[in-house]
C-alpha cells in the first residue's frame, strides 16, 4: 500500500486524472503479488521489459478503443502467449508474467487520456508509471526485508520439474491452460461486444481472473463462486455506503485506499474478501468521479456472473486439467523432497524446501475442502483428506530434519507413500502411516510427552 500511494502521488504530479491514478495503484498491487523484484536479475529484467511491454499495451489499448475486434484478437493472443511460455522454465514464466500484467491492467484503465495539466505525452504515461511502480515496490520490499518485516527471498534448491514431452493428442498442462484462456477470452469479447458494448471489460476481466493461475477445473469453479459471492455482497454494501457517503473529497480517496488495503489484508483468507472490498472501492470511485454507483454496480454484477460462467465452462470442457491430478503431482513433489532430505547421503538436511512444498499443496486445498462439505456424504475418498494428512506430517518432519536424523522406518514409510500417489484409494492411508512413523520416532515421542 505504501508503494501504491507513493506511485499514485508521483503519477498525479505529472499526469493528473483518474486514469493514471488507477493505473498506478493497480500496477503496484500486481507487481507486489508477482514479486518480479525478488532479486537483482528479476529487477533488471522487469526494468528492461516493462517499457517495451508498456508500449505494446498502449498500442493494444488504442486498438481496443478504436478498432475493437482487432484489439480483442491481439489481447487474446497476448494472454495465450503469456501462459504458453510457462513450459520453457522460470525465465519464460517471468517473461509471461510481464506480458500478462499490462494486458490485465488495460481492462481496468483501457484508454488513458492525458489531462490538460499533464507534462508528458499520453503514450508515455503508462511506461513511466510502470517504472515508478517497479521502483517503489522494489525499494519498499528491500527495506521491509532489511527490517525483517518480510522474510528474505530464497531460491528453492529443488526447481520446478520440467514438463513431460507434449503429445499432439494431449497437450501439457500449460498449453491446455493457454487454450482455455484463449477460448474464454474469445467468448467474453464476443458476448461483450455484441450485448454489452459499453461494459464488456468486466466480462473479460472476470474470465481472466478465474482462469489465471489455473490449478485445475475445480479451482476455477471455486474461484468463480468466491468472485460472484464477494461481488454480490460488496454491491449490497456499496449501495448502502453510497447512500450515506455523498462526499467527493479527500475523505473518499482515503476510504478507497482503506478498502483496497482491507481487500489485500484479507485476501489470503479467501478471494471473496478481495472481490467484496474492490466492489466497495469501485463504488466510492464512481461516486468520486460523479457517476451513479447504482447504475454501475448492478450491471457490473451481472457481467461478473457471465464472465464467471464462461471461465468455468472453458476450464471444464476445453481440454480440462483435473484438479486431483494437480494435487497428486504436488503431493508427489513434497514427498520426493522429503525423501531426498532423509537420504543418508544428503550432506545437509534442511526443512525449508519440504515446508515450501507443503505450502504449494495448501494453496489448492480450499477448493477441495469446499467440495468435501458437499460430497462427503456420498464419496468416501476425499482429496482434502490427503492434504490434511500431509500437513499433519509437517511439524514432526521438520523436527526430524532439524535434528539431522534419518530413521529407516520413516524412509520406508516415505517410499510407500510415494508409491501410493499412483493409487488414490491408498494415498490417504499411506500418508497417515507416514505421519505415525514420524511421530513415533524416539525424539518426537519424547517431545510429545513433554
């Protein structure tokens, strides 16, 4: 938020107006979440690539404004490439993030017009704001790490596995997700242009949000539900706020920033919180600019629902990625890291990589836990139980690794769990046996007794 406020003030100094201000805040939030500034190499890459990508984004924004169908085609191709590049490793993933970022921002501020008081041409405004956002985010992240407010960035010793060879009949996950995004965006642009000519951006933006970071079709459905519920609740609250808050002064600006802060703070608890507070911020922003919030918010909710339906349909029916397959792959990765750490030939034993692998499993757990609430009465094998069983292994495994011990019974249990990943019916029991073997090591048993 400090980076967003600093960039916002800089943007208002050389390009007054709501467009550059919104762009400054959105870019800071996106850059902070993507953490492109995680190291010197990342900052250099971002500093070089952002102006180039910014120029491309300006061109796409002009196309969307003047030649909408051509702009939509370029937009779809850009988002497809940003996801498809994931197959080529970490550097390509960072490039994909840089490519996708301005395209998403365009949906919030699709066409920036410089105010009369602007001191630079409108075409250069997004580029300068992007560099300022990178500067402030990088400086404040570095300061926070120096003050130990944020933990230091560490490159994991176990890189992301290289995807298997792609088949023409069954593309790898990144290619399937890129195709899903292209289909969802194509449908969103078509429906938006044909039936919602003035407000198509919300349909497209929702399709982008629910399909981005796709961790399987169940994850897309869960994220869509949270976005719709959060937007609906936020709409009701926003309409109440706009009745009582008629001010269009700095108090409203402060309330907008507070709403964004609360959305960021509560987002880890559920995406619905982010959707709720962004809706409140949008209502206050519309009131500040003189627009009627009720005339904006109800159609926006309708378009969010349409975009969510398109996103779910694309993820579910277009080369679907099974969420259980994603979960099993992440569990297998966590067990492989644990097995390597417990290998007597491993010179140094560190628990950090195993903890990070469990965190990656927990990232996709909410969708499975929500599904368990609905299906537990008629489906015995619940993937959410796999997650709970693996998470229960974290504390005893960390204690064991920190002591540098490698019990044979534990290594045998890890091997059995790795084999069971191929058979979902046996996975939960194998993970429970692993947890018991970890807890029953002499030192862990003594700690539990104490």
